[in-house]
C-alpha cells in the first residue's frame, strides 16, 4: 500500500502523507513513494504550486522504528538507501522552481520535521507540534535539517533544538521563524486551500525567480546578488506572462 498519495489537479501538485494508521511514519516504501511524487511534480508542466499535507492527526512521526529493527542485520545500507531516496525527492522539489507549501497539523517529528522545513512556506494548525527527535533515537538528522534549521534560527539555537529535542508548539515555531502562519484547527484546511489557490494564481515565473534568488542569497556577495536580481527582473519584465499581467493592471486602473 502506498504511503504517499500524489494528486495533480488545477495547477496544484498535492503530495499527501497517506498512512494515518501508521502516524505517517517513514519507511523504505514511504521514501520510494515520496521521491517518485516529488519527481512527478517537476515533470508536470501544468503545476503552479506543490502542497505537502497529511491524512490523519499526525503530520509524520518520522522514522518507523519497527521498520529499522526489522532490518537490523543490514541497517546501515538500508538507511543509506532510505536517506538517498528522501534526499532525491527533496532536491527535485528544491530545483523544480515551484513554490512548496507544507500544511502541518499534529506532530511533525524527525523526518517529518525535516520535510516540513524544506518547504518554502509552512502553514501550521494551532495543534501542530515540531520536534527534531533524531538524537533521542541515537540518530543524526537527515532531510537537510542541519542545512535549513541553522539558516532559520542560527547555529546555536539549531544545536539546542536538534540535541535536546524540545517539543515546539506552533506559536514557538512561529516566533523562531520556522512557521509562517497559524490557523485554528477548525478552519485550517480552508485557510490552506485559500493560500495555495492564491499562489497558484500568481506569476509562475516571478515565484520561480524569487525561489532561486532566495536560495542563492546566503552564498552570494551583495554585488553578486544585485547582479542576479537585475538579470531576473529584466528577464521577467520581457516575458509574455509578465506583460499580460501589466496590461491587465493598466486596464483595471483605466
């Protein structure tokens, strides 16, 4: 049975963590299905935005410990394969140019936490909880957590979060700059849909350029970033998509 459900519709590529009975725990099948779904997003030219969501009361509890123990005799190569598939999927989303939204309700732990933090925008239900959890199981992080988290909160706070594993509620995660918006649980799905629909209706070229510029900004000098910004805005200004938007703006103003 697939642990991930991929549904492309109306410009939105929905990647749903679809094993609620298992609390959306991560095993080799999960990693295979996630990688395939992420790559499918990049292959579908009709998509404008990717939404990562979850069925049930948990976003994901991270690695399936029973699955690890079942592979105790070959655990090192098995986990290496799992991490490789997970990372392939995350890189496909990172380089795909589409904005990625993570809609988190319930607990996002371990690989679920790493997955959420790879999104460009994290929307959280009031009930959401976030915890690294890796070191509690004798593991080090994967899913890019040691890359994304220090860039959000600084290296010392990132060490505390990944070493001591505090369980952060949605408000704490928002104060740290991890979560963008919080919604009450009873309106969460409605608000997520509204946000995703808004992104899907925006300029695909502009959002892709924004994603590229942000990705390069921490490694570029100011001069390099000026150059990248100038080239991006110039290319967009001459595109058919942008000219159509500008002409529509003038028509409304007139």
